[in-house]
């Protein structure tokens, strides 16, 4: 029988991503059995320890097997980690080696949210794309510069390796895997039973842009603060570079190296974050918010807003401001 292995790493992990993945996959297996009169997968939890405690011992998980008992599996699911990423990687070196060996032996691998830190430590996604929780994407880029982080993406799928965005978006990844490993009808059934939106494709609308200031370039940090304090202005990047006595090309290079964004991209993200907050908290119309954020062209405002958030200004306003419905 084919096998799906959900890992239970040592240390404090995210219990919901283990339980949620297990429940949905078990239900998919049962649905398949009811319709095809056979069980398609053996679904089990595997780890390094007999028991792993969660939330100060309030909950615990006892994996079915030790990873050494799993000689071959078809799909490995790495759950979300808590925030002590280096500690998690250090504690789970045998698990990381096992993932590496299994992938080379033909298994596929899926990481949930910040489980990407464990996956990245295996070296299997060097030079590949990867998603993770948007709040930790910048830290991930710093630790793994050789990986192409796509923090707007809900799911990535490349060479038998799957990753997804943050928190409970793992439900969408599991549905995606149900469709791949079972079929579309089983995925639709699970989406209805667990009430998960099967068509969700991005985590862009959920990103809170706080700026990337964990770098050592003081001039660029001052430029970031200037951009953030002048949201209502149409900022000329050439004038901004001149303000800080830096040549334009050098300014662009330094800005990208420090933040991962061009100055124009950074200004757009700051302005769109201000627009999002305005749509969420007051009754101003789209044109008013457009002017507040330094835009005078509605088409340009809409295009940038959708590029950053994945939805139109009107869709965002209706979704996050209940007063906008009245």
C-alpha cells in the first residue's frame, strides 16, 4: 500500500497543522474507500520521539512510528514550526537527513508554513521557489538567500516539493495534495466537509507590510522612514537619492540589497498598506483613499493595489469593512 507520512518534529511545533493534515487526509482516504472499495494510502505520524508535548504539556502527540521504521514513503508532510527555528533545525538533524534520503529515493515533500525552515535546511530547495508565512519571509530570505521566496504565493509546486503560506492556509495545501494524490472529486468532497475555499490561490490580501529594517544601511533606513512619513506624496526616487546624497544607481542597488525591494516597489507597498488600513477603518470611498496615498490616476492605483493584494480596491473594501456594505 502507498504511504503518506506526517512528521512530528521534536520541539514545540504547530499542533493544528499536524492534526488538520491528518484529519483531512484520513477523511479523503475513507471517501476513496467508500467509492472504490479499497484503501489507497496508509497515513501515519512519524517522528524521533515516542511523545512530543505541545503548549507547555497541555497537549501531546504520540507518533505511530519512529522514522527509522519508515523505509519508503510516497509523500512527507512537514508541519509548521514555532518561532525558534534554529533550535528546531538543531534538534531535528536526523529528521532532516531522513527527509533528504526519502526525497532522493522518490518521495515527494510538502512543508506547511514555517516548516519551510526545516525543509530549506535539507538543501532540497536550493535554487527553487518556496513560500512560507509572510511574517517570516524576510528572515527566511536572510537565512536561505539561495532560495527564491515567493511570499505572495499560497502554494508552490516544483519537482515534487510543495510549500505553502502561513497559518491556516495549510488547509488549502492539503486540499491541493488531496487532488493530486486522490482526485478532483475527493478534493471537492473534502472542501465541502471541512468548509475550505478550494479556489484560494494567494496569501497577498493577508500580508501586513511592516517594512524590512533589519539591515545595517543607515542611509537606506532613513530613506525608508522618509517614504513612510510621506505616504500622501508622489515621491521621486531621483530626488530621494539626492536628498541623501547618493547617486541614483547606487541608491537603487543599496535599497534592493537592504530591503529586497526596489525603492519604487517599497513606496508602492507602503502606500498600499496605508490604503488597506484606510479601507478597513473608515467609510472613505476609493477615490478619497487614492488621493490620500499620493495617486491621481485611478487606473494606476487599481493596478498597483491588485498587484500587491491580489484583489481590487472595491473587493478589499467590501471584504474587510462591514460598514461598506451598508
